[in-house]
C-alpha cells in the first residue's frame, strides 16, 4: 500500500463506520494487511474502534482482532473487553483458540467470565481449558483446532473426512494428523501428505509414525524453543500427564512468543517497563510507567553523585575535574553497555550459561584492559594539552582506563549473575551498571586527584 | 539436553575428532540440536572445527553448517571459507540454496570463485544466480528447491512424480507446486493438499489457481514482509521482469531476516556495530570494533563536556554544581532513551511514518513536561535539604525539568528524522541524543546557577 493511502485508511474506516456502511466496511477491511489494520486502529478513537467491530459480521471482526494481535497491538484485549459482552463473545467464537485464550486472559476476571458464558459451549470449553494453564506454557500456547483421528479407521475414511470437512479445516494447519487410541491417548502421528502414497484400505494404526515426539502441557517456552530447534516440525502434539492428547503447539506460535520476548527485552533495556508502549495509549498510562522507572533511577543517580558531593573540596580547588567526572562516567557507561549487549545476546542464543562467569571474565578482561588503556591515553593527552599540566592528564587518563576495565568486566558479568538470580538481565543490568560505574568513575577521578593535589593546583 | 551434558558435548566432539572416529562423531552430532551444535562449535578451536567437518560425510557436515547458520552463528562462513576448497564445495553442494548463497557471499571473492568451480555444475549454477542478487532482495533470499510443473501435465502425473522423487523432495517445502507455461512463465499455483480432491486426469491448467500473487526478484525485505503480512502463504513464487519463475521465497526466510535485523538493532543501540559479536571471535576483532564506537563517543563526550569547561569559574565558586551536572545529564539520558525506544518500536511495527514528526511531538511534549516537572521537584527538594539553600534547589530542579523536556522531545523525534535521512535510528540515535542532552543539561545547570550566583555562594 502506497504511503499516501495509509493515512487515509483509518479516515475511510471512520467514515464508513459513521455512515453505518457495514458491507463496504467489511470489504474494505479485507483488503488491508494486519499492519495496515493495526496502523488504522491505532489512529482511531476507542468509540470508532468499537463501532467498526460491531457493524461488521463477527467472523470479519475476528479477523481484525487477530490482525491487531498479530502486529503485537497491545490494545487488542482492551478493545474486545470494551465491547458489549454478547458481541465480544460472538467475535471470540471465531478467533483461533490460542489467541482466544491470550485475549481472555488479559481481561478482568469478571469480564472474562461474562464473555465465556455467552460464547458457544464448545468454544467456551476449549477456551476455559487453555486459560487454566499459565500463559508461557504449552497449555497456554497450544491450539485446539487440529486433525485428530482414531487409530482404528482407514486411510480412505481420513480422505473422506478431509473432503467432507474442507470448510471446517480451512483455517487449520493440516500438515499433520494426530492419531489416538483408547482414552484419547496419543499413539501416533501421520504426515498428511504421505497419505497420497498409502493404500486407502490400510488402518491408521498400520501407517502412522509411532512414538511421536511430544510436548508436555506444562513445558515452558525455553523447552518448546529447544524442541523446535531440535526437530523440524511445523507443529507438535501436546499431551497431559497421562499421555492424553490435549492440543497442538505450532512452531509459529513459539517463534512469535520468542519474538515478543525479544521485543520486551529491547524495550526494557531502554527503560520501557511493563510491556509495549504505543503512542495511541493514554497519556497517564504512558507517563506513569515511564516515571516509575525514572524515579528509581533518580535515586540511584543521587547515590552515585554522592561520591562527588563527598569530594566537593577537591572540586572547588580544581574545578576542571568536573569536566572529567562527566567524561569518565559517560564513557564507562558506553563501554559497559557493549559488554552487557554481548552477554544478553549470548544468553539469548544459548551460547553461554549463567554459571560460566569465569569464561566471560577471561574474555572481557583483555578487552577492558586494551580499550581502557587506549581511551585513557586519548583522554590523558587531551587533558594535558588543555591545561598544560601532565598530572591532570595522568589523573583523567588513569581514571578512564581504570574505570573502563571495571565497567567492561562488570557489564559482561552482570547479565549472567542476574540470570542466575532469576532477575531479568535486560531490565536490571543498565541501572546497576550505570550506578556502580558512575560511582567508581567519580571515585577514581577524585581520588587520583586527591593523591596528586599538590601538582594539580 | 541437561546442563551438565552441554559442557561435555564439545569435549566429546574434540575427542572423537582426535581419535578420527568418523562414524561415532557423525552419529553423535545428529543427536545435537542446532543450539547445541552452535554452543559446541563456539567452544572448539578453529582446527578442531575444520577437522570435525572434514571427517564426517559432506551431507552431515552440511547439516552442521546449516545448524550454525540457523543459530545466527556469524562464524559459519569463516569456517567454510577456511576448509580446503574441495571439501567446502562438497559440503556446500548439500546446503540449501539460500544458505549456500549467504555463505558464499560472505567469503572473499577469490575463495567464492574457487569453491564454485569445484561444486556440482547445477548447484554452482543456482548459487551463482542467487549471489548475483543483492542479499536483502528476493533474489538473494529465495530458494531454488521447489516443485515446478508444466501446466500441460495431469494431476496423475504430478502424483507419480511426487512418489518417484520422494527422496529428492524430502528437504523441500512441498505445500505448493508452481505451474509454468511456455518460456517458464509462471501461470499458476497449486496447493498440493488440494490435489487429493481433484480428478486425476485433469490438466494442471484447469485445476491450478491462476494469477497467483508474486514477489519480484528485486523486491526488498520491507516489501516481502508486507507481502507475508498481507497473505498467509508459507512461500511465494519469485518472478523476473518477464514473469519467468526464478525461485521461491519462504515465509520463514523473511521472518528470519527480520529477526536478524531486530537483533542487529538491539546490538547497535548498545554500541556493538558491524554485526554480531560472539566471545568465540578473536580478541583483536572484538576489541577494535568496540573501540571504533568508543573513539567516536569520546570525542562527542569531550564536545559535551566543553560546556562545563567553559563554565569552570562558576564551578570553582559553587563546587556542589558538579553533583547536579552529573545527575541532570544522566537522568535526561534515561528519559530520552525511553522515548527513543518507543519511536524505534513504532517504526518497526509500521505504526508511525518518518514524516509524522508532528504526531510524535504532540504525544511526547506532554510526557516530557509532566515527568520533567515531577523529577525536577524531587531533585529540587533533595538539593534544598542537602545545602539548606532554596535557590540551589531551584537551579537543580529547574535544570532537570527543562532538560527532561528537551531530551524526551528529542528522543522521540530523532529516530524519525534519522529514518527520513536514511540513517539507522538504532545506531545513531543514542550518541546524538546523549551529546545534545548532556550539553543542554550542563548548560541549564550552569547558566541557571550563573543567574542566581549571588544567592548560591
């Protein structure tokens, strides 16, 4: 879609909503990609959003809601929750089960319950099952739309079922059929494309792959990631403790959850906590979440700056030191951030384990020393030429060299330590790193200066 | 794989390599997931890596190379390039065409040419085709392994071909068959599962979907992303200017490229430039890339700190100001980073366009004012209680409030401006933001102090 059209799409939707032109609206929205829908909805006010979802058929409204979710549009649950419960239920009936569960879990419990009561009984049953599992487990991420056949039937019966229910299966991933025995216990998996090669009168029990690889309903995201890293499947059966088939986790759902986790890490690293912030959200909501983070930081900053306060006398004698406290603390922050990023990335890729602190130290210390010395020499030379005092160069350069080593070593190891303590490295590394490297930076500049004070004044 | 096993896997590989136990090694490596392989190889020295790839059959070595690439292991091309050319060619013959091209493009041209000459003629021809396209276009990302049939043949002939070549197709994505007419022009697409429902004597021309959605060989990643956002396909045909079918781009390749782009953005934002840095890379390589970034920053830092240098006299009279220059510049950096992160994220999600600067300003100014005032009040109160001087509180609080507004507004708009200028927001935003907000912060503290100097000393 060309750029000039983008801006018009939400105005067009709003106009169609106002004119109650349900059919034209339905048709128009179908031409938009998920990204277009997310963009358009992000620019509409809540009232237009709700009316747009109310005047089109539920099935089409469900597509829009899935599109919003797809684009990580954090508002999707808020919008559905704000609809009249009956309408929300009709829309959710048409949404894929894993997304149903995501949306319902994100609403206040009373709203969830009210909507569930108004949904189709079988849809509500599936949804209740899914939301009973924690969101980041297989149970919370699986879908309940999949092909399942009894091991006793024949290939011909499968093909007939497949033809008869082509409509129902239109939205399914039909690459695999899951085969169960007595008590719905999973006994095998059938790659659907293989049934082309099979004798049509064969029983499934004789043509299926036995002992399939399974995911357990309580498995966490890490475990599922590893599963799909190891196996090339597009989806995997989920079983409960008794080996009963309860759902299917799709590779794409796992990849999507990983992406969301990475996006959250990116935002947290920059101090956007509590999930996605979009500018379409309310001012107070955005402002207060950012402020929570800043307030913590201002106290950490004051703590760090107290090192300067304690050395006020030295500064009043050599005011030029204020220039170097600023440069040394900022530069160490830069050098430390690089090491933090490499550690977070290696943790994400599984190339390092939290207990391998020694490896990180062995790899970061040489870099800290090399880069610290080089930067220290640059700053020392500049300081010397500025004031014509070699000792000022020694203080500035020495402090930067020492502090770069501290911050690189600390930046590299902090994420591992935080991970081992079950804290989020992306969220906690930066404030701790900055506070400590600021304190050390101030300390080195001012203490080196105190030692050489007679040569500086 | 349990944690205690992880560490042993590369030692086990090294032992098997030393003992030349080719078969055991092949078997063992097959049990490892791509993440395990990447972890193990990241801990082995180059010599062991090369020997491991030399003593197993080429097909298995190719699996290892694909695993390394999968885990974003930046070393994969270096390893293949370091192998004897004949061995490298034998391995690359077995690698999927899009990865072949990625690996060959990353090597020195002479090495690429030597390996291509030793590869199987048809594999080399495909690889030459792919590397002739820029890496971030459809031509560079497509695969040449796909099902293609002439529109004149029948459904029965397709099924027969499918059965006959099941082995060849084992690694293909066989969800779609692409149908061509005279001159290899793409005329239709067939969803392979649909052939179950078709009359076996029907000609493909009569059962295929005509006018399929296509990707053009020169399309860039953004365009392909949008394509797969809009359409639910697992893969799409790539055509040249004359409508001839030249390859297939898979949804998963596009998603992978997007992920890599996001990872690079994450790393750049933290000052890791020039692509992935892993601790298994050489010290000099890692150190010099980080240093390039730090050297730029030290000069920016000196520029910012020159504002303090210019106001040395004020500091020597009120040394406490050195405390507040530090706090104000750091805090503004925090507040600005939050706004940068939200803008980068909205740009990534396509929720904002570079030219919508006004929208960002309208959304960020209120936050800047609210949070700036609140933080300013906190700092002002602390400053007042520390020295018992209300005017010091006014200077510190006022400077922080003013600078927070500057940095939030600037942080929000910089990524859009950089994007419009075709610069990378993740790489360039932070240094520019930090330099300017540091300068402004120092300026506000010291100028407010100069105005109220008589009340401060």
